[in-house]
C-alpha cells in the first residue's frame, strides 16, 4: 500500500515540477516568437562580410 501512495506523491511532484518549468519558460520569453528561428538560418551574415574586405 505504501508503494502506491509513494508513486502518487512522486507523480504529483513531477507534474508540479513540469508545470513550474513551463510557467518559467513562458515568463522568461521562450515562446515569444516561435517563427523567428526557422528564418534566421536563411539570413547570410557571411555574405555581408565577404564584400567588405
């Protein structure tokens, strides 16, 4: 019986931990602009530097 109670408490702790990590990620701006990274790889910064020197 104590095993079931331990597993329930463990599951609740892990669930709350994941929820707090998600809230932290939202508040720190991790989900501000999900579209930007896929366009950032298309920008060629090396091409600008190639013509300068």
